[in-house]
C-alpha cells in the first residue's frame, strides 16, 4: 500500500511483521502536507503526535479529528474502512502504529477483558479514543523517530520499541512513568529537556556549553545528558551536528549562498572545517553535492 502526499514531507514505513507496521511522518515545511494511505477495517490504528498537530479526515471530508502535540488517537471500526487521510501542520511530527485486530488480540490473549474494546460486548462496535500520553511514551516515540542505528537492525529496534509503547499505552499504573523513566519522571523535566533543544537550535552557530545549558534550564548536567538522549535518541552535540548539516544542505539547495557563507551560518569559522564536517555526515563535499543536484 503506497502513501501519497501533496508536498515534500518526510515519510518512513517500517514493516514489523505481516499485518503490523509503523508509519513516521515529519513535516518541516512551511505549508500543510497531506498524506493518504489505504487502511481497511481489519486494522486498528494508534496515532501519536510528538510535535505540532495533525488532522484526520473521514467520510469525504465531512468529519475530522484533530490530534495535538503530546496527544494520541486510537481508531477502530469493524464495520467501516478507515483509510488514512492526514493533514499534518507545518513543523509537526507524528508516529502511527497500525496492526490487524487479530495481531492485536494476540498481544493480549490472557488479558483481553482488560482492554475495553476487546471485550465480547464491543466486538461489533467502533471505538475512537483521544487522550494525552505520558512522558515515558514521549521518550519511546522520540527514540523511534530519532534513532541512529545500522539499517540491518532497524526493524528489530523499532519492533522492540513498539511493543514497549503498546505496553505503556495500556498500563494504567500511577507509578508507571517513574518506573520506566527515572530521569524524566515528571512533565517539568520533559519541558526542560525540550527547552534545551530549542536553545541549542536557536544558537547553533555559537551554542552554549553543556554546563551553561544545564544551568539555563535548571537541570543537573547528568540529567540533561541522559534525559536528552532518552528523548531525542542522541547526545546534545551529536543531535546539534545532525541539525546543522541538514540545515546547511537545505541552504545549499537554495543556491543563494556560497560554501563559506553557509559554513559561517552553521558555526564554522573556516570553509575547510565546514567541508570536512559536511563530508563526515554525507560522504561527499558540498561542491560535489551541488554538482549531483544539477545533474539529477
């Protein structure tokens, strides 16, 4: 089944096993991106918005459900196909888990009655649920989006995280967050880590030191480093490096700046240092990258 979109947005699909897959949507553009994909009534859908917001359109546009940052949407209807028709707002990201009801049942064979819509009384009913998700789920979702591992273990890594995600989604224990996520046991720490990310991106040419950053957000250096890796899947400076190189690549593609100007914009005082960094990330120089673009 192919995903169609009306603009340039990042999309990735990971097949966990037959009838069970994960969709990752990221829209870093300045306009709304619309995605469509066939999903029939055999499937149950979980949608998690990490950043920004997205709207799901149904019934030829006559009905819609909006999912905002740090909120989830569960969709299940045995009587009606619910194809994906998502309008993702600018600067937004969303993760969807889609599996057949048969597969979903197999996850809860011993506890089926614990899940309301799996009870015998609800087998022929539709079930829609919207609710905020916990900081521990936010951590897992960010790891799914931002992991940096060898392609050969991508599916295995995502599969493990998705099982963990589903388990936490249905875990109603009041102590679940603390047990699963010792460094991000409350919303306040999550907000501080997100603030740290915003600070380094806003000052990427001259970023603060880790000590300065931890002081500014009011979190210990240890918790900053470990918490940042839990949420964003990488160290602070490695995350910043990837962002700088992505930003530099997009500036190159505009054709409005030369290599030296772009290097300065992302914090390199000499073009040679910038070229070396760009090559480390993309295995090619900025000049060769531009030549490849021109020839494509």
